[in-house]
């Protein structure tokens, strides 16, 4: 059976490997069970070193706290994407309305052009008539 110092050293080395994300024997999860597997000791032996386990748990908690802002950032990204979708939908609606308005205005311009041509021809005909002043 290994002595106390090699077990403690193995637990500390295993802790460092797990926290770096470079497990060699375990599944890499940040648990005491994985720590024991990674250190190649039994869980009972690992629990005989509460100071090492406390340090490991504190480092895991710090790591999770550091990851917490990323969760809030993910939530912010999701809300921004939702806002972008809303703005894109509003933009598409406005474009459809403007295209419809363009068609209506084009028809009105065409009508007014034809009306202008008709009135111009009518004016040309009236210019041929000579007015006689009545005295």
C-alpha cells in the first residue's frame, strides 16, 4: 500500500490534470470519483486527504464561477438574435409595403402622363381657333 505522501502527490497531480482538461485515466469529469481514478487510488484513500479534496472543490467552484458570465453572455446573444429576427421581419414588411407603394405610384404617374398628353392635344386644337374680339 502506498504511503501518505505519494497518495497526496498523486491526488494533487491528478487534480491539476483534470482542471487542465488533460485526463489520462478518468473520464475527465470534475468529481472526487474521477479524481481518485485519475490518481489511481481508491475513493476511500482520496477521502483521507480532506485538504486536497477541499482545494480541488474550491478550484472547481472557481472554474464554474468563471464560466457563469459565459452563460449570461449566451443569454444576451440569444436575446440579440431574437431582436435581430424581429428587426429583419419588420424590415421585410416595410420593403413589401414600399414595393406595393411603388406599383401604385407608377400607375398614377402613367395615368397622369396619359392625361397630360390628352390635354396637350386638346390645347393644340384650341390654338387653331382664332378669337374675334367683340367691340
